[in-house]
C-alpha cells in the first residue's frame, strides 16, 4: 500500500512514507511480495513519489513529526534521484529511517547520507530475516551471506566508537514454512547482540508460488512481544500491551 501513514507504536510516533520503486535489483528472494507494487514506468514512479513526498512534508511539518520512515520495496539507494532530492526537507533534523540491502551500506554511503540529509539520527533497516545462513541463502535466496552480517556488525561497532548518529534495525521473518520457531528465537537473540534492535515480521503469502504460511505458537508470540523492538503482525490479531522502545517517544 503506497502513501503516507501515521503510526504510534513501540518505535514511537512516526510518519511512514511508502514510495513506489523500480523492481529490486536483486529480485530473487523466494518470499518477496514487493514486485506487486513496483513499476518499470519512469514517469509513473516519479510522479507518484512526488505526490507522496509532498503530502508527507506537509503532514510532518503541520503535525510535528520527529521521526520519518521511508520505504520503497527495495533499497533506498535504488530510488530515483528526483525522489532522493525531494526527501531532503523530510529528513533534515528528524530521525530518518530507511531500508537497504546490505551491499549498499558502507561507511562511505553512510557519510554521504548524513552529509546530504543532515538527519538527527539515521536508522537503517536491513532484511537479514534469519540468522541461519543455510536457510537465508538456500531457502529464502536473500543473497546476503553471513560475511555481510558480520561486516555490518563490525561497521556498526566502528560507527558507534566514532559517535555516529546511526542505528541498525534487522528484520526477522516468522510464520513461514522454512524457518522453524527455534530459528526465529535464535535470530532475534543473535541480531540483538550484533545490532541495535530487531523488527519481527509475520510472513504473508501473496503469490501462489511463494512458501506456505505456518501458524505461530503462543510461546513464540510472547517471546517476540517481549524481545523484538517491534512486531509487525501483518493484520493478525494478538493482544499484547504496547511497549515503548527505549529512546522512543
Ligand atoms: S531484497 Fe527485498 S525487495 Fe529485493 S527481492 Fe529480496 S525481499 Fe524483495
């Protein structure tokens, strides 16, 4: 769903801006639904995003949003320059959150983003999905081996030592046939040790050739509610009290 959405949850009060993208340059993950909203049409992508960004700037300014998350169904670095440029007033002096494939995340690319956007803090979400490399690479086909997990963990440590205003949040997928619950739990624990937090995402099957959804046990639901920084249930109703993440408003 494209557009501008107001959210207030464990990550705090924020504006979520969902832009139209070109198809992801990787495009091979076996569970990926994002192609459904992507387009090859340059004019359509550019004009849709101009409208969405304009609306987001108005809402952020009029309603005092201090955190803005921008998603485009692939990596931030694959957005059109026209969109990249229009996002500047939205990012400046705010907590600015983006999604990237790991190969776009380097010290140089982070320096460039911080210089260009001057955010108060830059939050980078990366979809490693599961800590087990065999599942990630052979079944999910993410194209992000453990060498990338540990490269980013080292980069995060280096940036923290230099007091960079940068945070890494890692997606963990659950409720999908390929990832047993104990591997979900392992992933949350390992990624929390290596990065700043975890966002757990309930898998939804959108296309017939995608993996099956599987039920989620009450035990896993309670674990995720207690341990993940945010749980995206994808519409499923589990009743847990909202818990604010440390540092969120
Ligand atoms: S990296 Fe993300 S957008 Fe690209 S194919 Fe995989 S899940 Fe889809």
